[in-house]
């Protein structure tokens, strides 16, 4: 028969479905694994979408500075927005001159 549509077997359809679904399942498994790893290692909520700019920096009228108590991956900022141990608030001696 001339002009007849080619016949697609059921096995070909199964293979096509497998090739289409496999990358999606692989991506989903990788994403879930990364989220669980972030939760265990860095205490990041599972549904969060952390990024360095938003987690560690604060934009205010003075410019860009460290966000107090900011956390991103291995970096943790103190109450003043600096990396390192807690700073003591002390009075600066007055300079007379």
C-alpha cells in the first residue's frame, strides 16, 4: 500500500516513553538529594532557595553590608554582620584636641 502510515509497535512506544521520563526522574532524584544534603549539613530548610546575595548581604541607606546572623553554606555571620567571633560593644574613648 502506497501512502500508508508507518506502524509503530508497542515496544517502540515504551522505549520512547522511557527515554522521555528517565531524565525527569533523574533530575528529581538529584534535586531531592541535594535538598536533603543541604538540610543535614547546613541546616537549610528543604523548600528554601538560598543564594549568597540574599542570605549574606543587606542593602540599606548606608550601602551594602553583612546581614546580621546571615548564614550561607559554610559562612556564618555574627550579630554585627562580620565573619568571626562575637564582637564586644565597648565605648570608644573620647579624643580631646
